[in-house]
């Protein structure tokens, strides 16, 4: 049920850390510093609401206690449709070019950095909303593996390395595909 009620505000309940101040000083302080959520906190709340809405919209709806890392992975894929980062497909002539000279039809995706930050906020929000750290789906290894895949894939497709090249000893990154026995995707589905 949608209503046009605005997001409720949460005034601070009793400033316990300010107990040394007398009542008059406390009032002054509260007047001078109205409670404003930090950007991180308000973003985290928005993310949490979005995720909650996403779970409710599933058929059948998923409760928070049923939520596992598969739901989180599906949520991340679902968000791609709102992405604004051009990620070139393998067939694109601009694959691997950081600064393409012309537009192309490759899809827009969520940038790896956005997803990584989002997961961090949701992971915190999950536990703040009563979830147990042991069962936190946002902390699951499968999510880490998925994000790493996205990061590496986008770095290649966009020609933009996310890491500063400090390591000199390993130049055989190109052999990674051939030498690794289990693909990250397989590892992800197995551990989730
Ligand atoms: Zn392209």
C-alpha cells in the first residue's frame, strides 16, 4: 500500500552522552544542532527500504528470515537495469577502450564500485534491523565472489583498472583463465 506520507523523522531520544550538561545547555545544543542523518545513514535507509520492497515484490514474497544470498545476487542483477555505466560486450569494437570515440549499443550496468558500497550498507543495515551476523546474506562469500567477477569484468570491458598497479611480480594475469580449475561462477553457486 503506497501512501504519500513522507519518510518519518527520528528525533534523538535523550542525549545520554551529554548527561554532564544541565538541562538548559542540552536544550540549546539540540536547537543548534537539529538531527540530520548523514548522507551515509540516509542512503543506507533508502537502500534497506528498496531491498525490503524488492523482497515483498517477489512471488511469493520473501521474508527477511528466508532471505539468503541468492536473493541478494538476484537483487544486484535486477539493479543493473537502472545502471548508468557503459560496459562493453565482448563483440564490441570498443571493448577494453576507456574512452570510446563513438557511441555503441552495449548495455548500461551498475558500476562495480556502486554495488560494492551498496552491499556494505545493506550488510550493516541487516544487522541493525535484527539480523544475525552469522546468517547475514550480504556477508556471504558468494557475494564477494560475484562482486570480484563484476570488478574484473568491468575493468577489462572498460579498459579501466580499479587497482593501482603496484604488484610487479605477477605478470601472468592473462593465464588466469586457463590455470584456474574452478570458475568463480561455479564457486558462487556452490557456496550460496
Ligand atoms: Zn560497446
